[in-house]
C-alpha cells in the first residue's frame, strides 16, 4: 500500500505515523499554571535530539476545540517545563494525567503521584519518576494547530537505584521505560539485549580513514 501524505487528512497521517514510528518514549510533562497549580500531561511526540546543547523536543497539538492544552499555555508563560520519564509503577498514573482536566486540577495529586520542587525551574517533578529533566524553552516553532517545543535540559534528577554503582550507566534490571506504540498499545523495555559491532568493524572504519593513494597498494 502507498499513501500520498500531501493528500491525506491529518488524522490519517497521525494514525500511520504513530502506528509505524514506535515505540515512542513518553514524557510526563509537569508545569506550573498561572494560579500556581501543578499540571502533568503525557507527551509521546517527544525525544532527545542533542547533548550539546542538551535539547529535548515536544510536539503539542491543540485540543479538538482549537484551544491550547494547559501544558502549552503554561510553557509559553513560564518558558519552563519538566520531563518525567515513565516506568511501569507510574504507567497507570500517567494515563490518568492524560485525561483532559480543567486548568485548575492538580493532575499529579489526582493520580496519586507525590511531587517535589524542581531545583532550577518553577515546577515540580514526580518523586517516583526514574528520571526528571528540568528544561528551559530554547525556542517554540508554531504551526496552525501544533507547537514544536525545543527545551534545553538544565538539571537531571535520577532515582539512585536506576544507575549502576559508578553512577554512569542505567541499571537495565531497574530502569525499564514504558513507551507508546499504536493507539492504546504500550511496551515496556524489559527484554533488552546487546548488539555489538562485529570484531572487524574497527579495522573497516580505520580503512575509510586511509588516504586513497595508500589504499591502492
Ligand atoms: C501516552 C500519551 C501520549 C500523548 N502524547 C501527546 C503528544 O505528544 N502531544 C499532545 O499534544 N498530546 C499528547 N497526548 C494527549 C495529552 O496528554 C492530553 O491531551 C492531555 O489532556 C493534555 O493535558 P493538559 O491540557 O494538562 O496539557 C498524549 C496522551 C497519552 C496518554
């Protein structure tokens, strides 16, 4: 089958893109409302794109009525947000936070999630998240019904048990993120495996660096 995306209605493009581009990590984004309420919403149009500068990206669409979601309203006003990674113990709470509540509902509290004050931004992170990333807006790219937000990570708070003893790499037995597949389908990273370059790879790569004149011998 073939689909001409230039002619396809947006909801069909959404279905196809999200069915095939997955699993997508989930950012449970916490922000502060103008009245001071905590807000939390899951976003799976999310990923990290760079470490220098450390940039994460969110894609937030408008609601069906055309209004902006609370997360976007808060981010535009404060220029700050926190990304909380999601694992199985908080997966059901994450889904609750995805319900379209009124602006003054404290979604983390409603979902039974405890929070703590972020260190560098005016928001709260989820105490039980494996990893919280405090972000400041680097830029917002606006489309008619969509905003793409580039956030620069200024602080990362990691749950101790998620890291190895040296504090360098994740402990794969503990840190098993939940990601979104198609529709209401999710997957958890509990079947991890190593895939290494073959033994000859270093030699092949070195050969690419050899000047052409020397290669001909
Ligand atoms: C797993 C999951 C991923 C989602 N990803 C996105 C997303 O990337 N962009 C978006 O605009 N909405 C996404 N949503 C929907 C929002 O979470 C939902 O509209 C929420 O009510 C917005 O809350 P807010 O008004 O507090 O910002 C997702 C929902 C779920 C359950």
